[in-house]
C-alpha cells in the first residue's frame, strides 16, 4: 500500500527513559499544529503517542533505560494531518495481545489500546522482521475526512 506522505519532518531517536517523554510530547504537539491539527486533535495524537511510548518502555523494554526508540513524524501529503511512526528493538509482542481487556471488566489497567484507537484515525502495530515492533498513528483535524476509511 502506498502511503500518502510527505518526506519526514523530523526523525529522532530516544532512549527508553520516561523523563524523555515530556520533550517528545511538546515536539509532536507543535508539529501537529503546524500540520493543520486543531488543539484537541493535536492533544489526542500526543496522548495516543505517549501511551504507545509508555507501553514500549514499560512492557517492551521492561523498564530498561538503554533501549532505543525511533520516532518519525510526517505531514500527510493528501491533506492536513500528521503521521507518527514509532519503531523499537524491544521484545516482540504478538499483535493479538494488543486487544485490551473487556471494557465491562472493572479493574485498573489494560485500557491503553482502547484509548489509542479512540484517539487517532489510524492505528497500526506489527512485529518487525528484524525484531521489535512498529506502531503507526495518524491523525487528521476533526473537521477533515479526506483519506479516512
């Protein structure tokens, strides 16, 4: 499938350290607004990305502070919006485990995938053949439907 993307605006590599998430959130929020997202849509994308990064740090790298995470940010070429691609070399996880728990089950935790799916227009996650995972998040402004299935 051909992606409708411009060249990446920013590519960055971070270590799997929670204290690095705040500057990444700020960077993505600023670029999302530059890409035409309204404040709420930009915040939704940032929250979904933060959840994905937190899961990589907590579950993929089991809290190890020296894991590598690559983040690639691209404006969508077919209209306003931003794509966040996250790649890691953490423990590979079966995508079927990403279902999240039943929403009727009352207990803490397990809602991250539900949250991420509800916040973005596109969410993909898959193991990489060379190891690790790849997560793609896309968000368009709330008033735009171009390219959304």
